[in-house]
């Protein structure tokens, strides 16, 4: 039975192609906001980091009402590190809006999210955004999207639906059109096409209850809240339900509260009927994939697999000489408790204390996934240190080691393509495709995740800042052997002091500095990178000798190059196995794991390494 008063649609796209902005305009077009209500731009990006980074990290559910039809809209992350969110939330949708940039066309992560939408059997409508952008080619973007759907194995029905249902728009300027130049200046053509053409949920309202939890929210008052779609029947407040876990375990629960999505918020209700999306309070320790069903007539649904993590990082309490100067929470117990709370709320991460109790290992889908947690914690006042990310290997049925492999794409001017290919070759990458255009060259590579670390800066260097670099998880492949690490050595401070301009002026002739005059440094802190291999201990507090001799050039001011700064992601990709990143609310510092030169020498002797 079709629920004609409902539509469930997901918006999928590459990072920064305008998903969240488009949702903003749909909300405004359907009067979601009160008259004169002050509403921030990209209202769905409620998380501070989402607003600053300009990306969606968490899948969001909202609903809008148009022509008496409730449209549940799911805004999904576009970044591959949050792919687990994408795969699951698509299970709640019947159709998808594939949003592509009219200038860039489909990009690597368009492929990533589109593959999941096709596999889920969704009806896909193409929305070509930014048609007013200089250099935009809406027709080419549309044709490239259809070609990509064919490459990914879309069915004939999906291709036919996509060809017949194309909308051209500028989300930034709030208009949608059926042809790029038809002159319409509002969003209603897109809304009309959604309600008239997108499939309504085809469900059994009178059947036994079947609802599957696809995402988890958390409240400190009521615990975990299971969010998902009702596939058949109706769930009521107070119902006794059977919960079937992914592994087949069964337990009973009672529904304490129910919510449906209402514009930007949730609205408490007495029941949620088949086809709609709801939130259930009352199922203790609910997990993704849990099926809420009728105890008398249980319904079986396919379990939901959460993609395994590919990287692990160890969090430890800070042992820096500067500990406690910038953060208010520095203890190991508080760090352990905070990560335990994260493991309750964030089911996409695996968080376990190390056997020797020295730290906590956090496993996630990528550098960005892990750094978002670190950034949240430093904003809460935590100080801690983390080691180099470790790639998680696994074994196949024959005992062979497999490692995560990424698909990497670089767009750069043709003159730099040779250098880019060389950089990937050094990092263990294999070129799979090359398309030389008149302005830009499009290069695609298959590369182990280990090789991705630190690659972005090298690409930017060899392309003089003009290269665009994206990567997304592809598959687990055979272990690729040893991959070259950072070639240049580190400059390591020999004392705990403030950096002095005179010393930095001398040192910058031998490499790149990471600190500026007046910066607090300590023994064992990495203050720069040598232009040669091998670490070097340096004196960052050295001052000019004062004598009674003067020369014509003695008092010329030191000309310092601005120091290189690191984001959290860049720092994690930069460090080596014997180095750490110190994270505080105000600073991201690099340091050696062993702070004194004597300790490092002893460790090298024990490991059979000789200092260069």
C-alpha cells in the first residue's frame, strides 16, 4: 500500500557541492521559519566543526511539508570518512537527489555515495547545482552523471528515471529550473518534481510491526535513542516490542517515548506509521541494525553491517613539560572517561583501552574521522597526546595479509602531471586512469591507505598549490610491501626555552621552521624540518655574542620566514613512529616520544639503529 502523503528522499553529493545549502532553501521555500526569524546560513550544519570546515559530518533528518505531503529529507555526509553514515541512512529513503556541481561535474566522492544509492535500488533524480557559476556546463555535468550511473551498474529503470527527471538550480541564489535558461526564480519546480515524481513508500500499514534502527542519537537523560524507518505496521508509545540484534539475539523492551521529524526539530507523538521515520526512546543500549518488531509475529530484516575501521590512533595523557598551561582537563582518568562516553555515543568508532593501561586506542575510518573527535575534545578543554595513525590490516581466507586501498584523484594543470605521477609512485600508488583536458589533467590512482598519509602536502608542493586532491576508500587489497616514509629529518629542541629570532634566523637556512620568535619550546619538541635526512638537535634560544667589535652588517635585523603551521590532520599525517602530536585547546605541537637525546640514543642502540 502506497503512503501517498509521504516522501523519503536522501541528498547525496561530493563534498562542497551544495547539499546543505540546498536544504536551507527548501526549508525557506516551505515556510519552515517564522516571519522575521533570524536563521544562520547552512542551518543543518549545527556542529561548530561542520560550519568551520564547510562539510557535513553527521547525517541529519528534517522534514518539510509541501502540498499537504510530508517530505522527510536526509542530508548525508559527502566525505568518505563518514561513509558508514551514508550507507545506513540510505536505507530510510525511497529516492535520492544526486547533486552535482555544474562546473566540476561528478567527483570522486560522488561516485562513492552514488554507488550506495544504486545498490539500495533508489530512484535517482539529478540536480545540477551552481548553474550560474562562471564556466559552468550544466548539460555536460548531467551527461557525465548519467555516464557515471552506467559505470556503477545502474538498472535500466534507474537510468530512465534519471534521464527524465533533471532539475537545474542555484542553491545559493534560491532558484530551480527545468531548463538552465527558463528564467524561473524560486525553488518550486524542484519541490513539484519531488512530490509528483519521487516514489511514495510502498508499505504494509496493517502488517506486524517492523522498524530498523539505522542511526543512534544520545541524551544524557534518556540514554540512546534509536532512529529509523517503520517498514510495516505502526509503533505506539507504551508498546511492548521485541528487539532483534544483528547477531540474532532477542530481548524485550517497552517504548517510553516516540518522536517524528518536524521541520528542523522533533515532535513527540503517540504513534509512527509504516513509511515514516521516527525516533524511539526506551530500548536500552540499542545498536545500529536493531529491528523493533511485534513479539507475537516477529518480522526479519537484513542486518546492517557497519564498515570496519581502517586506521587506529592511541590517545595518551600528555607528558609534555608544558602540560596544564592551556587546558583544564589533563588527567588520564578524565581522558579515559571521555573516550568511554564517545564509544557509547559513536558506534562508528571502536574504542578500547590498551592492555598495559598506558592509553586508549581509537579506531576510525580515516584521518578526518579521528581528527574530528580530537578537535571536539580540545574545545572541551582536554590536553592529550596521540601517536602516529596505524593502518589496520586483516587476513583473507588463505591467511594472506590485506590492507585498505584508496582511490585517489588529482586534478592539476597538465605541466605538473608528471611530478604528481612520480609522487604517487614513491608512495606505492598505481595510476589507473589519465584524462588530459585542454586546461586540467584528471589523474586516478589506486594507493594503499598507508601511502595517503602526508601525500596532500606533497601534491600541493609539486603542483605549486594548483592541484586538487581527493581520495576515498576503495577496497581491501594485498599488502603492498614497505612504503617510503618522510625523507627529511627533524630539528629537535635541546632545551626548554622561548624561541629567539637570532637562533631561528640561523636555523631557517638549514630547513623549514615550525615555531616563531617567543614561542614556548621544550626539550624533545620538534621545532622544524631539516632539508636533509637524519634528525638534528638544535638550540632555539641561542643569542648573538656581545663583543666590543662592530661591523657594518652586525645589527641588520634578522629576516624570518613565517613558520609552517599544522592542522590536526596534517600533524597526524606528518609524524613518524617515534613521534607524537601534543594536542591542547590552543596549540598543536610535534614532539619526540622520548624527550631527551640520551633516551633516544639508548632506544636506537636497543633497536639496532645507528644515528646518521
